[in-house]
């Protein structure tokens, strides 16, 4: 055997075998990477919290508070044309600015829930005129609305404030019911706001009556 020729040949064969093994190892690594099943991404639908749900009490709150607020706005619209004092006019404007957006908010809830929205009202068809409003605390009756409309000046101020105090007390009663029986978070928050703001306005109106 020619040793000088066999040694280089063996070295070449060893190098080729090593290179072949490296290629196979690389291919095996690529195959395992490409054929491995990736872990599927899982998406979990956000759970609906209790505060995002609504119940019948929430619907009743919105359906009864909307016409209640509308009547307060109609009464407050009478202020300027009946010679009310500047202080009463300022209060009436404050009531309208607070309650009009609340009507829009509650209307949006009812539409989203697929519930009936109480129809709009004016002086001729406002609650208290031929409607049964016995379930709405503090609502002003037709005769009282007529009496308010027939007064002016100081007499109007006194009647408006007296009637609005009772009206606010009714709204607070409904808001307290919502807080204890409702489940919809935004409605309960609105009920809190009504209790806070209208309690303060009642105190203001009582002071106005005492000093007027």
C-alpha cells in the first residue's frame, strides 16, 4: 500500500463526511423549526362587569326621569316671560343646563337597550295634562301648571320655587330607588349626581323663599 497516497485521501474523505454531517444537521434543524406547530394565540372576550349590565329598575329610572326632567325645563322656560326676579331666572337657567344633557344621556341608554323612549312634550301635552303621573314622585299637575302660568313677578317666584322644591324632592326619591335597585353603573352615577345637585338646589330655593 502506498502510504503517501492513502493519507491525503483519508483526510479528504473525513473532511467530506464532516461537511455532510453539518449539512444534515442544519437541514434537520430547519425542518424542526418549520414543522413545529406554533402555539395558537388565544383571545378572551372581556367579561361584562355587573356595572355594565342593566336591569328593569334602570329602564324605569330613565323612562320616568326623562319626562320628570322635561317638566322641570318647561316650568323653567316660563320664568323669563312671567317677570321672575334675576335670581330665579339664574336658577331656572342652571336647572335647564343641568337637566337637558341628562335627558340626552338617558335617551341614549334607552335606545341602546331597545327600550321605548318617552315622547317629547310641550306645554299642551306635558305630564300633568291628561296623563297618569301618579308613579312619578313630585310631578306637577295640570291645575298647578295653569296657576303658575297665571301669575307673574313675586307671586310667580314664590310659586315656582315652591313647586320646584317638591319637583326636586320627587327626583331625589326616584334617584334613591335607582341606587338601591338598579345595576347599571352610569345610571347609578347619574342618580348620585341628581341627589347631590338637587339637594343643594333645594337648600338654595328654601333660602330664596325665606329671604324673598
